[in-house]
């Protein structure tokens, strides 16, 4: 069964990792897919060709989600080709991990700007479209670290916790117009972002995860399908953890 037939979704930071997996699953479920990332290269265009071959409309835009005006321009450009936008997935994110004593102001600002301000930028730009349509689903990619904190990730945890506060506030503000806003809190997901982690930490994490494996981008994408489609039409303001039970 195709759960997203006739819908159009924007996914930020989707050239690779979790965003790419969401774009793939969305296309498999019949959605038109717009992906953004800092740059659009040959590999991205190849990915767009793969999505299009699934029978949906797909397009990639180079756009920096951390820059307010870029997001406004992006949405206006998208509207020229896609008249309706049903789903926004705020997925773009970075890490600059360090203990507080070694964390620089630049590390703090970069993570807060890319992870949190981008969510404001994109949601603000899309809200006029969704208000006019009187429907929409916004999905923010938080993290279990935004709920529990993590030593060495105070900037990242603060940005991801901020996303949860933002998600709940937007759910309260826009619910009366049938616009839903939820967050996903992934645990340890196998992507280039987590490939930087030392092996000992990785092994320890797997030991501590009740399901005894790392998560795959497709595990997160499945939940993004649920939150994007009408099966979740009475779900808003929630944080869904996808972490193999890492956080109970
Ligand atoms: P990744 O590093 O593999 O992919 C992130 C993508 O975002 C890259 O393609 C990058 O170019 C893009 N990006 C970075 N800054 C951007 C900007 N300013 N504007 C547009 N695009 C930008 O990361 P991954 O693992 O796929 O993570 C995706 C999201 O999931 C992030 O928000 C991350 O914080 C979150 N997450 C990941 C977890 C994991 O274990 N991998 C766990 C919890 C949350």
C-alpha cells in the first residue's frame, strides 16, 4: 500500500544518511520529493534520477537551511514547480562534539545555527503555504541526546532539546489549521555522522541497546513515513524515539 500517494515533501540535508533514506521511502510510497543540501553534485543528480525512476516527481536544490533568506528563496522557487507542499522534514544537522572546557564559541554557534535556527527558518518559510492550504505535517529530526543530554555534546544536545520545545509550540499554534508538527528522536543510527565515533564507544552502545544493534537510516525513515501520512492524522506535538530501546 502506498501511504503518501499524491503528497509532496521537502526534506532538508537529504543528499545522504537519514535524509536520503527518508527521500527514498517517501518516493516508494508515492510522494513527490524535493531534497535540499549544501551542494547539488553529480551524485545528488544520480539520486534524483533514481527517485524519478520510481514514478514520482523529484528535484534537488542547493540551499543552506541555516540561512534565513535562503529558505525564503527556496520555498518560493519550489512553489513555481510544486503547487502544494504537504510535508516538511527538517533533517539537516551537524555535530561539533567537545567537552565544554574545549568547546569554542564557533562550535556552539555553528551547531545551534545549523540544527536549531534552520528549523525556525524552514518552518517560518513553509507556514504561509501550509496555512493557506489548511493542512501540513512538519517533522523535526531531534535526537535522544536532546531528551537525555550527553557528555561532550552540550551544543548538540541543546540544539536538539530546543527543537523539541519548538515542535510542541508549533503544534499548539498551528493545530487549529490541521497543521501537525512532531519530532523524531533517533538513537544511534549508522551514517557518516556516526562513522566518526571510536570503535569502543560504538561497541559499548550496542551492548547497552536492548535490541542489540545500531539503527539503520531506513528505521528512522519508516517513522517519518508514519508521521508524514494520514495514519498519524491525530498525532501532533509528540516526540517519537527510534532508538532500539536505548532510551526507555
Ligand atoms: P549526515 O551528516 O550523514 O547527513 C546530514 C546532511 O545534512 C548532509 O548531507 C549535510 O551536507 C547536510 N547539511 C549539513 N548542514 C546543512 C545545512 N546548513 N543546510 C542544508 N543541509 C545541510 O547526518 P545523519 O546521520 O544522516 O543525520 C541526519 C539528522 O539526524 C541530523 O539532524 C542529525 O542530528 C540527526 N540524528 C542523527 C543520528 C545518528 O545517529 N546518525 C542520531 C540522532 C539524530
